[in-house]
C-alpha cells in the first residue's frame, strides 16, 4: 500500500521517535515536495542535522 502524508503525522511521529512507523505499517510513504519543504523545519525530521 502507498500512502501520501501531510506534515502533521510526519512531524508528530518524529517528535516521539516513531517516524519509522509509517513505512512499517504502510510500505511506501510518499511525501509531496511542498510538505517536505513546509516552513518550520518539518523536513529536518527526515534528515536530522
């Protein structure tokens, strides 16, 4: 199954250390470029410094 995610589930799961849960549950997770670039540093959850 492929899902398309917006910022809320990504940022909230990243905050609690469960970002890897989405692909485990759904297989492939598609994050639109606009969501990845969302102001507020949400993309940092995917690529920590």
